[in-house]
């Protein structure tokens, strides 16, 4: 949840939608609880153990497709304040009177917590088998994610809890969709500061007023708009102290506000002076109508001694007295509004809660010191143990598991080759053969790499090859379907059997392949360039005769009808302007010009320089 009052809607205008390479070679902290809760509810009836399925596929996508280094953070023991808020939320959703809250609180969410804890433990075991680092927080996972981000241990954090900004996060990724052109919806604290003028303590003050995970109610009668306007009226250094003074019942503050509101009301003498300072009812400027009728006032620009101009609808006088009057009314309105807010805050018991403020401002949410830092490292997947784990929990076949793991293994292999080109075999079975073609998905380019199987193995990856694959690969560039996969499954490697040799095809990042095998990339680019030049030369030869000639529409849509004549009938046909062709035909005879014209029509659609829409009509109409 985070901050109440639809806080994310307030930040929505300042969101950035980042592309595929946003997290490449960056560390990102992932709130594992949010990851499970967000999607487990949506697909719980469609898959076995969806929390394990989503964690498996999303981790592989995050690591291989986006090139990120994820650090998973799990919740620790909830604070007493969070436990009370959870119990209050449970009773509120159940429609139970809050007076019974302490009695029924101990066992209200025991079953749910035990089930969810089991999910977390299973996901942690899965992540450790994948070689991912897992860090445990003392309390809330989003708090430790924010601390890691603030201290520079990671570059961003993935969570939907908006109070991550209150804990000090600099970059929060709210949504993460693997199968999208712009998969990341990011929020930067710098954008919020420049757009709304709010800093960390301002956000804490807003959360105290509208409610948060530790105090669901906030201040009664204060919404998000009011809290935003109130927080913006103070600097970051004084906002929290001012809330403490108001909450402690400092009467001088309220009296000062009342006095300031009274001072804005003019004295009787000033009021009488204002009433005597009349305005013209015709033009609206200072003075009388009789005077202005004789000669125009200084505010009306007329010539030849004409009178004043009639005031328009919604006219506002711009004289000094009217400006002062409007400012005084606006000030009085502001003071009355502030007085109402201060009164509501003063009526709230135990406000603000200093324990909540200290929790947000604390920087000790993990089991490590500031000097030592967290222990974060990435290892290699334990493949065989992972196969046994998923075969037991998901009932997947070992070949299916190894097949889905291959993108992650190939990414690790290419990274190691880029650092130290010593390792020769991927997964101990496949060696780099060549770059097959260029693949485009969601506007992003990948190299499709061919891996040659060097030795037989028991755990062979099996997969069917699409029948159109050979045709699509001829141009060295392939665009694929961009349908959304709710399970965020990773790309399936395919198998290519050529001359008795078995090849695996995987999608790899272009920069990573270039860093690992620069010579192979250069060879592929040269071959692609030669093919492109050859294709251009072939296209020039085919269209040399027709290039530069713009044909009219009758050239595209000539009639293909064949006319049969009666014996002795004379067919007259107009060919060129002013030319008449007359020929006596035999029964069933077709003019040679018609035959030539028909043959040209058959060859016409093959012209490569025609627009696609025209060629489609010629072929199918």
C-alpha cells in the first residue's frame, strides 16, 4: 500500500517509461513480497504454484533479457505498528467493530501469514539455486530496498509500495512487464522534487496526514489535496517540527492564526474610506458616472472628448484599492483554510506519531553496518538441484526445465567469455558456432546465436522448429509476434538440424555477443552488408526499365477480358491517341495485341517497385 489517498495518482504525471536497456549491467533491488502478491492473485487459478512459476521466469528474464543484476529482499519481522495496522485493516474489511480489535487481533491473520511465509521460503530456495543474492530485512522489504538505493548499493528498486520514497529511495520501478516495448515504469525522486516541490520530509508529512501502512486513518477530514497544499507551505526543515507543535496543542499557533485572520479584516475607518471611494457603474473605474459622462476617466482611452467605455462582463478594476481588496480577501481565505486544517490536526490524538517518523528516517533496515555493507554476489545456477526442485514442486519434465534455463546459462557464458575468453563450452555441451540472423522484438534488436552440440548428453534440450523458420531466416532479419504473456515466460530456444549436426538457437544481446566474440560479429556484419549490396544490384536490374516513369491508373488495372468474335466480324480497337486498329478475326481468334497485353499484365505484379497495397490488389482482386 504505502501512502494512502491514491498517492500514486499524484506522482503519475512524473513517471518515466524506460526501454529494454534501462537496467542493463545495473543492480536492482526487488521486493520479493510485492512480486509474489502482485501476480499470484491474478493467476492463482491458472497454474500450479504460481509464485514459483513467476519467480522462475521473471528472474530469468530480468537477468538474461534485460541484463540486470537483481538483488532480492525479503521481509523480516513486522513492527508492532505494522501489525496493528494489518489487524485494523482486517477488521475494517470484515465490518467488525473496532472495539473488539484487541481481543480478536492475535489470530486474525495467522493462517494467511503462515501460507505466505511458506511461499516466501520456497521462492528464496528457488532463487538461491539460481545463484541470485537474497538479503533479509529487519522489518519491511521496501525499507531495505530504499536504503540500498539511497546508499548506492543498487541503482533502482522494484516495488509498488509508495512509501519507498519516504525511506529514502531515489529511483522506484513501480511496474515491470517483460513482454512490452517499454517494460519499466520508473519514478525518480528528483522529478518529484522539481515537479511538486516535495522532498523526503514533505512526503513523510503527507503520509502522516492522509494515512500510511502504520496508521491507516491519518487525520480525519484531511485528504491528499489538502495535505499536499499544507506541506508545500513549509520548508523541508520545518514541516515535521510544525506538525509536532500543532499536534502537541500549542495554543499560540492557533491564536496566532486567528489574530492574523482578524488583522486581515480592515478597521471601521478603513472600511468607511473604501465605501466613500466609489466606482463608476458604467465603466467600473474609480469616480462617478456623472463625471465620466462629461469626460472619460484616466483608465479609459477614448478620443475627441467622448465618454467612458462600457465595462464588459466579468470586468475587474485594476486600481490600487481594488487590488488591495482582492489580496486581502485571498489572504483571508487562505488563513481561514489553514485555520481549519490546524484545528483538525490539533483534534487528532497522539499526532504525529514520532515512532513512525523515526522509522521512515532510520537507515538501519538491514543486518549490516554502514562500513561493511551488505554481502551481495551472484553465482552460477545449480542446474541439477534446480531440476529436481522444479520437477518436485511444478511437475515439469527435466528437459523442459533445462530448455527454459538455457537463456540464463548463455548470458552467464557470454559474460565470462567477455571477461576471460577461456571457457569453450556452454553448459558443457555446446560451443559457439555463428550468428544466424538478426531478430527484432518490441523494436529491440537481438542476435540469434547458433550453438553447435559438441558431444551427446543425457539432458538434451528438445523443442520443435516452426515450419516457416527457414524462410524467415533468409533475409537475416526477423520480426516476431509481440503478444503479451501473462506468465512472463522466457524465450524458448529452438533447434536447427543441418547436415546431421544439431544446433541450438538463442536470442542474445548484441553488445554482449560483440564483447564475447568480436570477430564473429564482424564477419556476420560483413556478410550482411554483401547480401544487402547484392540485393540492391538485383533490384536495380529488375526495375531499370520502369524506374523514373510514373504510370497512370489504367496501366495498373487493365482489363483482362478476352473477346471472341463471330466469323467475319471486324474488331475495332483504339490503341494510341488518334490510331485505330482494324482487323478481321477468325472464330475464337484473339488479337495478338491482346495476348501481349495479357502477358504483360501477368508479369506486372512481380515488379518490386510497386507499393504494397497496389501489389495486394493486383494479386487478390
